[in-house]
């Protein structure tokens, strides 16, 4: 139902129809939230009571129905699985044990993998390892999906290890070899050896090493030789079978091997660029094919970045090759239709920005790249940031007129006269700061957009990471340094005694006035929002202003709070903007996203 409402809002509608749809969406999403809260309360009560054998079976079937239907929610699934798994373990019902362990392992992997959360992924590794222990009961697994899950677990173990920072190639080889050896055992071959789907799964398990191992990190010579040998073997096998290298994975693996064998970096980059130039247009109507080609563009470009960054001749390679591929692939990322393989594409766009932005010497162009590739792909975050920018710009103009000393020291402003003559520059700074302040949320989309139920404690903890995640996304690029403290400090209180992150002292920041301004603009929009906060009813601006007064001097900058109350024109402007005017900003943003 949530998905259907989002699709309606993302339709190409007139302003009047779109506005009605958005209002209806807000009301229905609020209703969904309240219904879900009641259901979760009832579920908790049932799980805390004594459960009959029949109800254990019903709960198991419910988990199966949810999982098979593509419903992924670690916290809901874990609530049920943790209650019923001990029962089936005691009964030694191995098919059900395997299924429940697989489910909870996958939900950890799905949730924490998108967040690059080390502890969460360690837990996923542990759960997958416990699941594959059940392979000794293979013959008792009557459902082929459960048997197949054993090999899927090996693949997911490899995928988790592939994203760790240190060299995990030895463990990756261990799991792949172990999975392949188990596949060749008599019991497995007797039951599933002739099953086409199983054979395809095992072929993929072997080829996954092409994506999982960063050959440049390998320190063990024997493992390097094993990797090179595997790539050559797979190349021969694919050629013999006449299979296409649809996503370029084998081609790039060969490039890595040749790099390990000390072939010329320039020659290999030339081959990668020729490969990119030969890929052709993307037809987004042909979904799976378009995704493979898109990722081929993306991963081939990333491979070039990797070669350049690790080269002793980095500057020479950068000057020669960056202009030949970066703008082309950046443009491809910027024009991917909204809603096309959202999770995969969002991750790819964020990765491309991180790789490409440091090579662009134009700060305005870099900011535009961040906006198009990362922030605008997340409608809730993007629209909120636009609203914060509108609010912040209006407050900035009023401050310049009535209290110009507020900005002395910001952007090297020396005195009030310079502040008064720099209104356009300061408004632009406030607007851009607002657009960037929540960029870290783009790395935790699954939590930010979880608005159909209350957030669990771990999810709140993840939300609180977004200031640091935003800073980490941009910290290596000095073009963004004038926004760093705003990104990190916009959830700290005015007096610095509360808020997050704990490791940032906003009170000592030279940009404290701008942090305070964005903090207030952020709070005003969040509290009056009708788009992304279904867990609370939106408030009107008059109510919010009274809350600002109550928190003046502790939570909020008293100069800004007093200004909003004393400048009647500003007050009325904000009253309209956070009410009826909100729809104009929303509609403009949605049109931009839809027509990208």
C-alpha cells in the first residue's frame, strides 16, 4: 500500500491533482502507521504469552509467507524468529531450523550491508556460518529451496567478505572451495546433481570470486597465483560454452590479472576506455539488460580509478585519462530514471560520486554532481533539504537587514558593511548548506524511509550516524570544507549539551552561527512536514514557534528565535511556506525527479 501511494505521487500529474494525491498519501500513510502500531503491540503481547504447538506452526508459516513474498524487515522478522527458533531447535526440525536461520541471516545482511555496518555484518557472517552447519542434514531437507539455500549461504558469505576493508581473499577462497567440495559429495549429487537450477547456482558461486576479490590487496603470492589460475580457467570455460560476458566481470578480472603480472597500466586503461566506448546506449525499457550494461559502465570506470589511485605515476595517468571517461559515465549516472533498480543504482551513484568528485576542480560542479547523483535520488531527503534551504534563505535575508553582525566571520566577512553587500553570497551559502546538511542520510535510506512503523532502538542509532556519514562522504575534498561543521553539527543543541554526534563540539566551531541557522530551519521543516514523518502528526508554524521560544538559549539560538518573532513579514512568510507554500516546493522537486 505504501509502495502504491509512492507510485501515484511519482506520476506525471497536474499540480492540482498531484496536490490532492499528496494529501491523500499523507492521510493514508498515517492510517497505515497507526494500524501497524496496533498490530505490532498485539503481536508482542502474543509472543510474550504461552504458545501452543499449533501457533508455533502458524508463526513459522507467517515468516515463510513474508520472506517468500519479498518482505524484508530485520526487526519484525527477528522478533518472531527469536521467539520460535528455540522451539524447532529443541524438536530437531532441521528444515525449519535451516529456514529460520537463513531468514534471520539474510535480514541482517540486507539491513546492515547497505549501511557498511561492521558489527551488523559480523553478526550476519556468524548466522550464515551457523546455517551452513546444517548441510550434514541435507538428505532430510525435503524442500529443494531449503537445500538450495545452503549454497546461497556460501554465496552471501563471499559477498559479505568482499565488502570488508582488509584482505579477505583467503576466507573467500575457503568458502568457495568448501561450497564446491560439498556440491561434489555423493549425497548432494544423488539428490540434486542433475538439477539445472542447482548447476547454474554452482557456476555462479565460482564466478562470484571475480567480483569478491580485490586482487590488488592480496599479499599472499600463492593466493594471487590461484586467483589468476581461476580467472584463466573461467575464461576458457565461458569461451568453450559460447557464453557472453554480459556485465564485463570476466573482462575486468582479466585486466586485474594482467596488472598483477606487471603489464603496462596505460595499455590496460586504454583497453578499459575502449570497452566503455563500445558499450553503446542504455535501453531502460529492457530492465535486466540495461542494469547489466549500466553496471558494466560503472564498474569499468571504477576499475580505471582504482588503477590510477594505486599507480606510482598517478598524476600522469590522471591528466591523460580522466577527461576521456569521467564526464561520460557521470552523465549516464545523472540520467538514470528514478525508480530503476533503486537500491543497486543508489549505491552505484554514491560510489561514483565518491570516486569522481575529487578529480573535478570546480566546486560548483562538484556540488551539482552530489545533488544529481546522490541527494535527488532520495525524494524525502531531497525535498526536506530544499525546504530547509527555502527557510534558511528567508531567515538569512532578515538577519542581514536587522542583525548583520550575526554573519561577521562567516565566509571571511569582516564587518557589517561587507555582510550587507554580500546578501546573494550568504543566501547561496545558506541554501547550499541546507542541500548538503543531510547528505549522510543517502547512505541509510532503508532506515530514513521506514515510515510505516515505529523505529527500533538500533534504527535510531543508525539515524544518528548520518551527520558523521555525510562528513565522511565529503571530508577528503577541501571544496566542501565550509559545510563540514554544518553537516556534523545540525543535530546539536545551541548550548552543545545535547544532540549528536557526541564527538563533535559545535560550540567551538567558527561556523556556529550557520550551524544554529540550519538547525532551526531543519527543525521547522521537520515538524511541519507532511511527507516523511507519518509517526507524528505535522504541526502548524504557530505551534512550532512556541516550541522555539521554549527552547531558546538551550536548544536554539536566541537571536534567531527573537528575529522570527519580531520580523512580522518573515513570520508570515514562514507560516505560508510551511503550510500551503510547501506544495509548490514539493511539486517542483517531484517534477525535477520524474523528468530526470
